[in-house]
């Protein structure tokens, strides 16, 4: 187990430190403690446009910065690719996780899932707040499709317990996804206390809409868009979103808002639309 995931840190120490930093400006401290947690989930298609014709990771970085979110769940993040690096003139000189974190997200983790001759890709979480510990669990359902579950704990000002953040990208087959859903449930039952705030987000490839009822019955999770808008978000394909593949599930949060980011500014940079939500601790 990496980073001692599952151990309960003393969040009061962090809160006291925050108070000391904001002693000169109590209004700013109170605002920070009362603001909703703003999150995003986005499959970035390895920082390339449809059919890998154009490098888009720079535009993705600009869009993420403009969103102003606190925590970002990214899928299909290119950790490295020798051929793309030589093909595209402005390929970043660092891994996409670090590149997209930039100066906005001082904390970030990357879970390497799929490794091949030219490089590797996986999931990533970017955060404005301290990541206490993390682990990437292999949830591949078969040898032909590598998948992972990236789990970290984040210390968020104003929330008394660390927020458990789990980022997933599930497989393309129904049988494989069924096994992966069971692995997600097993991890949450074993690693996340019932009292802890939880966010589970990612690309679920849930073509048959099986995950919502399963997570609701097994874990008491609420799907953000269905709870707030009464229907799931259409996120794929980004040029004309029709399918509800990307989801955000939460526990111990109230949902203040939920939004799909599509249109011309978005469909040119990935085949998925981005999802955002503002959450308030329950």
C-alpha cells in the first residue's frame, strides 16, 4: 500500500495552519472554508484531436485553467510517447500530468495503466490542495485491455475529513465492466470510511447504464447529474454528445451545480466533453 492510504491524518493541524496563514485576513479564510469544492472530470484523448491529427494538450491546459476547478480527474493521460514526441513540434518536454498541472495545481498524481513500446498512458488527478497519499490499483478485466483505479486522499480546507478521490476508466466490454464495478465497490468498502466524503469520477464506458443502480444499492452513492438535473450527462462524442459515458458519483456531499462543457471550444480538443460540479460537504 502506497503512502499509508487508509490512515487517518489529523486534519485539525492543517486547519490551524490555514488559520495562521489567514490571521491578517479573516474574511479570506472564511470564504475559503465556505466555498464549494469545484471539480472536473475529463477524458483528454491523450492530448490529441480526433484520429490523432492535431496536438491539443496546450488547448486542454488553457481550458482547464479557465474552468477554475479545485480538483481535476483526467483519463487517457499520455505519460510518454516517443513517436508523438518526434511527430509534433510542440510536444511538451514533460509528462502530460505535470504539464497540465502547471502553476495552477501544485499537487498531482499519475497512475500508469497501459504500457507499450512507444510509451504509456493512464489516469491522473490534479489538485490545488495537499494530496496526503495515493495508490493506483490494477483493475484490468483481461490481458488485452489495461485499466486502473487511481485513489488518493486530499486535505481540503473546510472539510473535517480527507476527501477520498477515485478516478477510473473502465473497459469496453460489458463482462469486463461488471468485474471492474465489483472491484471498485470492494475497494471503497475496504478503504473508505462511511463517514468520509467520497468522489468517484471518470469514463465508465457505461453504455447500458448499469453502474448508477449498482453504486446506489451497494454504496449509497449519488450520481451528480442525475441527482441535480434528473438525467445523466451526455458527454460522447464531444462534437454531438449522445451517450452518457462519463460520470461523477459522490457520497457525503450536497450538489450545488453540475455542467457539461461541449461546443466548438471543446469538441476540437478531445472526443469527450468535460464535466464539472460544485459540491458542498453534507
